[in-house]
C-alpha cells in the first residue's frame, strides 16, 4: 500500500500544481480526452480513480480491464498482460500441430483468487482430459506443456486479467477465458469469439462438456485464428506493423474518434 499511496499523491500533486504554482491543466490541457494513461496492473486502476477529473476525462489503458471496478470500454483500452521473465520471446512463439495435441485442456498455477479455488476444487488431479495442477514437476516447462494441449485454461486470479492468455496465444493453444467482468485486450478491434472460448465462472464444473462439444472442424478453425492474431500480442523493438504497440495506439485512436462523435 505504501507505493500505491505514493503514486496517488504524485498524481494529485501533478494535477493540482506545477513548478510555477499553476494547475497543470491550465498550461498543458492534459485532461481533455486527448491524453492517455497506461497503468500498472495492480495499482493503476485504483490510483487513477484518485483524481476524478482524470478518471472521467482521460483515456485509461489497463491490463486489468474490469467493468465491475469502473472500467468503461467506451472510455478506456484493454491492454494484454504480458509476462516475460527475461524480456525475450525466443522459443515462446509457435506451437504444435493440432493433430499432435494429446490433452484436451490444461492449467497450472498458484492458488489466489476465488475462481482458481473453484477450478482446483473441481478439477485438480481428477481427470486425464482436463489436467489441472497447482504446480508442475521440477524441470517441466509451462510453455512446453501448453503446446501439448488443444485448450489452455486462462481463468482470473486475484485480478481479472491473466498473463496466461498471451502465453496460450504464443503457444498456439486456444485460450479458454474463465472470468466475470473482464474485457479482453483489443476487443474493439478483434473478435475474441473467433479465436478463444469464453466460459462463465458459474460453468467451471462444465468445462470438459463445453470443450468436448466443440467439433474438430470448429476447433481447427479457432486454432487457425489463434495463429493469425498471434502477431498482435507480440512486442517488438522497434515496433513493427500490427504488433501490440500499434494495436494499442489503434484502440486509443478509436476511443478518441468515438468520444468526438459522441460529443
């Protein structure tokens, strides 16, 4: 909480006074719908609520785009939560052919958040088709395991967003989004229903039945779409056309257009 409080005070100070003793808005006009705020996953949403004029009049770009916490798709952009231990994506991009995926669905992760608790209670070590663990054996790679599965379970943890969504896309494993109130990244541009499966939290017990109900033809179509959207979730230095940087700018641009049309 210490760092969050410091960040709140910094935003408040920046908004209220500049070094000349005048409000920043008088000199820079930053609170105008032309400004974007990209926030840290955990502190950003609550911190940006601290100054109401910023919350109501700026464009927020959030990893944890949670409509139950005030996120409005018409006024903010959802950004993919990407977790790279080394900053490198070498070896992460690309998956196995659909015919070699021997496991229906897979998840492993620590217990945090009520949705993961429900998933582990329902599926942990109980089914060969839906393999759910709280940890992997030593030497077993999460990325390699993902590439053996048709579907990767990507439920919310303590926050609505999970880096497993992007990891699944990198591994060309169809992401299964299990969450409530979550707005997936770039939903204003991409049709998530075409390259993912979305299951409400209340249907966790029916995961296997829902996934088994998807025909092989339909699965292959979804898998192909995952491969097609992969480039939109990759960060490059310098940025490349259609990558995550340009997708984010495009989302912000669309929001600005909508704001101006609305006005």
